[in-house]
């Protein structure tokens, strides 16, 4: 039996509900659509006037927890985003694709990020309002401090989430700057207000992990306790391989995030979204609690994979189980 959820029952703030548009976020996301299409932005718009949830997104920021630490991290993020990147050098440095990709390890060694990966851009990752000529996506991952994250949904967790978004933004700026100084155009991209492309699909393709029931990535080393940044470029990087280690089967049999979600936004079955069958979190159920708690993050905090030292052991156990079935 699941432990009693301290956040249930949850009753949304009537003022927030009043700020929501008539159109459902699930419809914007393409829930139930059988055809592949490019995504439309539903939340986290750099310019809220670009989305129908403009008033709801503004409500979210107007009702953030007034905490000095959180606001200080918000200020750091604005500073990083406003930091200029170098001009593109006139002469492009030549390297073999494998050497370009191997060179990304310097940013892990320097502590700018904890993981890197590379994949090719796909049209279905680019938002409908945006166009890009970049053909390659470099993904960057920054790990959470689990001791801070596990307090979700309070302000300690919210501050930690913002802190890692700052690191992700900074890492993207550093990597893009490095490429531009090498003579290759590059654009830094960071969450949560990405504006150009989806972040999770390229992270899946470049080997960061698998999609979990909670709609977020699960990484073998860090669980769900990390955030993403990206760099778009045409520099000739070699791609990194996709990784699968049993998350899908695990999530089918695990209900931890389902039981922990206050508004029952996480379901036990997959859904068809823009032509793909996958785990999907009900946006319209999720967003009121998300907005009222300045970002929630309960589902990634309670994920068994996110606890330090657990993920690698879980992956090894699942691999042994799969091997036993194959030998049977």
C-alpha cells in the first residue's frame, strides 16, 4: 500500500484556474494525435504573448515564493542569459568528428557540466514558431544535489532547480563560446525557457537515458536528478549512441511517482502524443499544482533512480534479469 500523500487532496487556486485559456494544454501538446508533427509551445515561453497560456504563465511568476535565495538564483540566471558569446572566428579549426566529440570531455573535467552527448537535429524537435539551419545538437547535463532536491516541492528544492538551470545555461554559453572561437557558429540553448527545440528527445537520442513514467529522463548514473542545456551547431561532431537499460519495463511496474503526484497527473499507461506512444504527464492536471509550488519537482525527487548510488545497481539488476530471460 502506498504511503499517504501529504499533498492530497489538492484543490487548485481559483485565481489560477481563471487565468487558464479555454484551449487545453494537452491538445496543444498533441495528446491523442496519431500523426507526427512539430511541437507547439504550451509553457515556458520566453515571450508569454507567444502562447495561449500567457496569463497563467505570468500568474506563475507573480506568485513565486518570495525567498532571497531563490531570487538570487533567478538573478544569476538572467545574468548568464545576457552574457554575450564571442564572435565566430574567421578561420574554422579542422578536427575529425570523433575528436570533436571527445573534446567535449574537457567541460566535464572542468566542472561546467556532468555529461555530454551529440545527436543530429530532427525536424519534429523544432517548435512550429521557430526555424533552424543547425544540423547538430550537443546536449549537456548538470546534476542536482539530491539532499536539496528531495525536499520538493518546497523552496529549498526550487532554489536547487534554479541553481542547476543556471549551471546548464552557463555550460551552454561556455561550449558555444568555445566553438565560435574555433570558427564554428554555435547557439547556446537552455531550459526551462528554451524557445527553439524540445530538449528531452535529443537527450534520449544521444544516450542520456530513457523516458520515465513521470515524463522526464532517467539516467543510469543520475536518475532524474539533473537538468539539460544544449548547443546547436554545424561543426562536424560524431554522434553518441542511444542507451537503454531497462527503464521502460521498470516504470511499468513502479508506481512511486504516480502515488506521489498530488493532482494525479501521472498515469499507469502510455499515451499517443504527436504520433509516438510514450509516457506522458497530463499537463492540465499538473500545471495548477506546479504553478502554486513554484515548480513542484516531486516526481523527479521521489523517483527511485534519483537516490544517490541506486541507479547503477538498479541497471545492473535489470541487466541480469534480462539476461536470465534470454537464456531461459
